[in-house]
């Protein structure tokens, strides 16, 4: 049963692609739903590093017009330069806009600057934010204040200004990079989890206030651990202290994979997408559907997380299959050509009763995998589509 218009469109595109004799790189791009982002004005916050930087590159390649924001303007200029190198965008298609999310009084003027430059904002990606590595008992309350100011209030403040414009146009997408920590609880991140849970509650509620605007989508992206600068930039016990040793981050999901699945979710108006390796994705399912087990499991996993952190390695290092002599079993079967990394909650049918990603979504993700792995190799591309269709 198809419950989402995006899936129907993908199936149509498969049919077209399957009837064609040859597949070009352009076909591969057109075949993905992300191509719908071409020409859209997308404002990405936190674009100076990590997920926001990678989103900017992928959006530029897709032909989206970009406003990129963060506090470090020199880093934004670096990102802009690379966007121009890897895409067909021109100088005026990318606006570098310095923005401090905690300086809420500046958000209206910033929104007006983007509107003056592009005339509209199609998509706001609320991505800027910082995480935490400190135990509550050791942590100054100022840190909690700062986390909420940045991750929660900064995000909803910018959303308010951009939403006014989207309401006038009666269309747009508000995308917020939340976290699996917005679904579950974990030690060393009490303030961070609280801020992401706040975002989840806020945007789930905002969506219900926008039912008169069916063309305004509210999309929450919940990544698990992803390679970025997030650990180097975490809040610690007090505002003056930074983390001494961030540890090896290579076991985490590659940034480009997270960005790609984010754009798939955005293009398909998925209300909430969990994007993660196991075991975090499986823990999300438990947290959602069997919380008693999640609490039990998280007590065990949490102890190890604290031990790891105290011994100077990445808090999450021991759960990675790469780092484990005894690999963590993939609790949910991988289907399709890509490993199962994405759960889109509004793809579940009926309601949220199923524990698996629907085949439709597997195919949707598979289409992207096809795009990235097989573009340029026509025979392989043809086979990938056919295999994907048979699955
Ligand atoms: N990486 C993960 O494992 C992971 C997992 C789940 C969710 N997330 C979420 O993903 C988002 C991006 O994080 P990331 O992993 O890409 O980390 P990152 O590499 O540290 O990037 C964070 C971005 O936020 C910006 N930022 C920080 N403070 C800001 C402020 N006061 N005003 C404006 N921008 C600010 C930073 O730019 P400036 O320093 O230049 O301002 C940077 O561009 C965050 O919301 C994070 O919570 C990350």
C-alpha cells in the first residue's frame, strides 16, 4: 500500500528508467527524488562544518540556490568556494550570511537579507547546534542554559521569522536536524537530549498548527552518530572548558551518507526520519515501541558509554561493528542494495505498528544508492534498477 505521494513518483520514475535502453549519469540524477530540490532556495544553518557543510555540497550539486550560515564566516567562504567548484552554480547563487543562533535579535534581519537576495525561501534547514559530554552532577547550570539557548530557542526563533514568509506563500519546508537523542535518553548528554526532545515536541506540535497550510512541511531528521566536528565542539562541565580529547570518530556514519539520506527524506516530505547505524537505530525502535526494554538496555549501554568517555576514547566507540571483535548483530534485516540506515516514521503502515521500514522506503533508499554507486556505469545501472525492482 502506497501511503506517500513521493513513493508513487519514484515508482513512476523507475518505470521510465526501466523502459529506457541506456542510462546516463543525468538519468540517474533525474531518477532520484532529490532532483526536485533543483532551483529551490535552501537556507542551511550550521553550514561551516559537518553535516551542514556536506548538505551544502550535495544541495549545490543538485542545483539548489543556497544561503549558508554559521558564526565563522571564513569557513563559510571556504564552503562556498567548494560548492562553486563542484556545481554549476554561480557566485550569486550562494549567499554567505554570518549568523549566531543565540543572537535572537538578529534573526529577523538575517531572514530579510536572504529574502532580499533570493526573493523567497523554499526550505529552511535548522542544522546548527552543539552536543554535550558531561555528567549532570558535574555540570554547571549555565551549560544547560546555553544548550537550550542555542539548540532550542535559537532554532525556533529563526523558524518563526522564516515561517511568517512561508505562511504568506502558503508553501515551504522547515527541516530540523534533531537527533536520535531526541528520541532516547543517554548519559553524558542530559542537556543535549533535553534540547533535542524539546525540538521534537515543538515541531510535532507546530505541525498540528499548520493543517491549514498543507504545502508547508515540518520535517525532523534524527541522525545517530555521524562523522563531523560535533565532539570537538561539545559543551562540557562548564562553559569555559572544551573537550581535551575527542577520540577517533571514524567508526561513525560518514557525513555524506547522512546528508544524502537527509535530502531523500526532505525531498519526500518525510515527517520524521531516523538515520543511523545499528545498534542506535534498533534502540530507537525499542525506545518507541518497547520502552521497558530500552530503559534496561540503555542502563547497560550507558555504563559503557561513561567508562569509554572517562578513559578518553569516543563515548560510543564500543558499539561500532568496526571496533568490535564480536560484531553487533544487525538486529533488523538489511534489504535492498543499501544497508538499512533509515527509518521514516510516516512510511509505516498502518500507523506506527510495524517494526520494519516498508519495502517502499527500502526502494526509495535503494534509488539513492543506485545513484551514488552506479552512475556512470550504464550496464551496472541498468542491472541495479532491475534488481531493485525485483526485490
Ligand atoms: N554528528 C552527529 O553525530 C550528530 C548526530 C545527531 C544530530 N546531530 C546534529 O547535527 C547538527 C550539525 O552538527 P554536526 O554534527 O555537523 O556538528 P559540527 O560539525 O560541530 O557542526 C555544527 C555547526 O553548528 C554551527 N554552530 C554552532 N554554534 C552556533 C551558533 N551559536 N550559531 C550559529 N551556528 C552555530 C557551527 O558553526 P560555527 O561554529 O561556525 O558557528 C557548525 O557549522 C547539530 O544540530 C547536531 O546536534 C549531529
